[in-house]
C-alpha cells in the first residue's frame, strides 16, 4: 500500500515507516511563537526545568496580534519575550515584519517535507509549501522549546481533487469557503487535507496559502499541497531552492479516509454568514445586507495578489462614506509590494485606512473593534461571535473581490456586478 504526503513526511522524519493512526515522537523542524501565546509557552518551558531551548535557529518569534502594544499587559508581554530571545539567542522579528504565518513562510523558515508547529491554530498555512504544519497549545509548545520534538498521532488524509478554471472575480477564498461549508466545522477533525487537481496546480502561492490557512475551520490537523514548479520557484526567491528539488508527493495507491471532487468552473462568490465559518452561502443569498466595516487583510488574504484583486474591482471609484474600510498587508514585504504598485495610494484616495502589517481587527484585541449591532465584512478566517469586538456584532467572511465591491456600495455585493 502506498503512502499519503503526511505518512511520507512522518516516515522520513522518524527514520522508519509509519502509517495513519500511529503515535510517534517526531522531531520538530520549526517552532513559531507570537506575542499572545508566546509568554505562556515560555513559562511552561521554564516550569519544565528548561534552561536552554533545543535550537534557537529553529524557533520563529515575532509580535503581530497586539502591536504596537495597546495596553500595559501587552507591553509587558513584549518585554518578557524580548528578554527571553536575547537570553536564548533567538532571532526575534519583533513587530517589524508582520503576521506570523506570512513571515514564517516568506523568510524561508519552513520548507517541503518538514514538520512545523506554532502556538496558533492557523499554522496549518505552511502546508502550502508541502510541510506538515499544525497549531499546538502553549503547554505543548513549552515541551517543544525544551526537547525539539512532540508526540503526534499521524493523521488520516482526505484528498480534495479540485479541477476547472475559476470564473472572473471568483478565486481561492471562494473555493475554501465552499469546501468548509461542504465539510462542516468538524468534518475533517484531526485529519490532513491533501489538495490536488488542475485548479490547485494553476493556483499561485498566494492562493495556496489562502486554502491551507483555513483547513482548521473544518477541524483539520493540517492542509498540504505537493510541491511543484510553482512551489520551487517561490522557494527559490527565498533562498530555499535545491538542485533537482522535489518534495513529498502521495503515491497513486495511497489510502485515504475519503476523496472528494470539486470543479471551480461553476463556483460563485461565497460568503460565510454569522456566526460560524461553515455557514456558507452564495453571495446572492446575502446581497444587500448593510455593512459598517470592511477589513481586507489577515494571514488569509493579506498578500499583494489579494490587494490587486480588490484594486481591480475598485478601479477609479471610491469606497462608500458609510463604511469604514481597513486595509492591512500581512507583512512588510507584502506592504512594500503593494505600495510600489501604487495600490496603497489608490486605497487611501478611495477612503480606506491603511495600517502597518499586523493582525488588526482579525482577533478583535487591538483596533478596528465592532460595536453591538454593527456588521463587518472581512477577508479574514473566522466570524465567531465576539471575534472582532462586541458579541452583539455580526461578521461575514468573503474574498477580496467581494469585500471591495461591497465597500463601494455599502452593502454586501456580488463583485461580478461592479
């Protein structure tokens, strides 16, 4: 019997053949902590008797959720982590680079066939380059910081075969929303999602990151794509290329828990409605819903390609004066790409507030909070009650194209109509 991508990664890293369901102690190639979960992970490390981390070069540290510090406790957490980084010799990106998941990838800190963990649930995004990546709790992270390894149950895999060509103004965010809606919030609990098919092969790295970012919203442990020419071209720009490079790919006779077929040719813009990500409908079912705020950004859709998509819809129009539009690139690199292309100027001229790279309204802990009764339309990944402020507010999720079209009209709008 052949092996899935996940089984191949764990077999290689453990030095022996393993199969789905096996419980293994596996070495960790990279561990990521940020300003919200990092302090607790460090304290757990210390409680376990840790004095030196397993390998400072394999630890990614940065601040992105509450930056610049928006409270005295946040400032104290930042200082605590800065001191730990200096003590341990860890490169701390601090608040200079942006959102943890985007930065970990674009700095080349994780690559194909590696095992990556982060004390953040959307760590699964790193699977876009063919890594097994998953979020873990702060106690587990404390263990990893000390020992450089962690127990895993090797997950079964669900294969998503995605074919077809996206229609105009429909893209990867619409695809992953539709899949989450189809699977349900617990439809892939502790399983790995393998993405394959012609639509995936044709997808840019930005789109692939969007898809793997949101597999956690269907309960998945990880989401992966087999490395191909697009992957290696991307990694080449980061200095992670290898001569004759190849990455883990599933065998033709690999065993899957399930295989599903999707075709994007007939896909329409999708919207997740309050208050769960798997409550997904076609945009026509919510067209005309009034909105107070639009957020274009986050680790899900804060890349240059996302802003270019929004700018194409915007054209020479302006955003509605009845809507607060917040635009936040996911990293300094993506900010500069967007700036140099003239898109930030275009957004500001249209009435948007453009912020420095950070999580922003996504977590609801720093700025851009919603009041009771207000409605947000966001390109981020979660719409739980209270996620962006008041528990009495409502959050809808969508693509950058839908967000831009809606920001122009002041209500949820089909981007194909603008």
